[in-house]
C-alpha cells in the first residue's frame, strides 16, 4: 500500500479517474470553506459598502463571495485542497 505522499505520480497531479474525482471534491471543499470566510469578512465589514443597498444585496454579496472563492481555488487557493488530497489519496 502506498503512503499518502506517494499516491500521486511524480508530477503531483492525480492520474486515475478516482484520484481526479477526489481532487475535484477537495477543491470543491476548499472553495466552500473560502466562500464561508469571505462571507464572514463581508458581514464584519458592515453595511457601508455599495452592495448593501437594495432588496437583493445579501444574495448578491453571497454570490460574489462564492465566485471569489471559486476563482481563488482555481488559481491555486490556499493549498487546503492539496493537503486534504494527500491525506486521502491512499484510500482511493
């Protein structure tokens, strides 16, 4: 059995369909976590920003936080997805 750090090929990218699916789930998890952080940061910022006016302001702010999180994860994120993947890779 391979250890978690040896489950990846030398390139560091998942190679089997199961590994690719796991990496996708890890990135999705990181994106959700970042979205939660961004939403909390926006809530702590108060209601003085330009997005705070109007009926859909909260929905718009949440959607913006989610999209920022997705883009950040796509461009490498914080490394949370990679860390989780390395912990779980030997199980697939």
